């Protein structure tokens, strides 16, 4: 791949800028991601002609398609989709190692531990917290935890994974399972906002878990994870004046920056964990 060090420098500056704006405003601005995407397209086209391999276009296309589906479902912000595309174009690999996958994987693991621990601590410290009752979500998380424990034990017994790899993966998964078991209560306390239709912001994420059955029936099966201008008009026609949305969600860009640095200084991160290298 051509100009690897220059491409890493662009990725580093871009993720630093994105981290700053994401922490400060909760947004990753287009003026950061669009130049990165434009440069990434130029570098990718150069790679295609230099290596005479059109398949190099498939990876960024797959990343964009997958992340856009998550955005449509309300699981990712629009800025996240754009910066993922930028990174997949600029630096899909580094020193023949899967840089983008390692960076995203490391960012996901770190974010799961930090965010889960932070909000679980805040939830536990609350004087008036919502009552926790045994429900389907908790049962599913317990069963999933048991299944994962047996899975990792089997891999260790067969020698298919190293002990440090199992621990490296098991700790974030444990935090994630506890967080998911209490997700409804935590989201309801820290992220849920009831907003008037006229006050909805662009790409607002719907808190579908908190919609009443009557509201779900009115909206029908067409409801997405995000709100568009067309959706606002539909809501008004249905006589719905307020809708639950998620706001003040934790920024992901700072964790992506951590992932970028880890993938740069530890290029074998992903392969060490899964391929036994």
C-alpha cells in the first residue's frame, strides 16, 4: 500500500480532531470527515492502479454498507459512519496487518469497559434508582454469559486460544453483559429524553424501547432507528406531539483514537488475539 506513514498521519490528525469535537459537542463534523474521505478515495484509486487489483474497493464498500445499516437502525451516528469510511479508505492495512479491523476492535473493547463501568458505577451510586426485576433481558444475559464461559473454556481446553487472549476478551464481555442486563434502567435514567416533534434534531435516535404499544401501532412497522424530516411530518399527521429519544450518549471518537494508536504501535493486535501469532 502506497504512502503508509503519510496515511497514518492523516488518520491520526483526523481522529484527534474528531475526538475533540465529539467530546465538546457530541458531533463529528463533516469538515473533518469529508476531506479524509476525499483523500482516502485518492489513495485507494492509486492503490488500485498500482497493484492492479479492483478488489481493494470491496473493503471500504463493505464497511460503509454495514455501518450505514447500523446508522439506519439508530445504532451509529452519521459522523461515525463517515469516519469509519474515511479510515477504511485511508488505512485498511498497515505493514500488511489489518489496521482498520484492529483499530476498531480495540476501540470497541476499550469503550465497552470504560462506558459500562462508568454508568454502572453511576447507577449503583444513585439514591433513588429504578427497581430491578427479573425480566427477559436479564435472563438472556445470564444464559449468554454461561454460553460464552463454556465457549472460552472449550477453546482453552482445545488449545485454540491463549489464556491472555481469553482474558482480554472475557473482561469487556462481562462488563457488556452486566450493562445489557440493566440497559433499560440505565438508558432511562441517563439518556432518555421526551422531545417535542418541532424540537427534534437531525438524525435523532428513537428510544423505541420506551414507545407505548399505542404509539408503536400508530407508527407501524416502518419506524426506523433515526428520525428524518419526512418522519417528523408523519408523526405530526398521526397527532403525536412528543417522542422518546436518546441524547447525551457517550462519544465514540476518543475510543477510536485509542484504537488507532494501539493498532499503530501493536500492528499484530488482532492477529495475536485470534490467529495465535
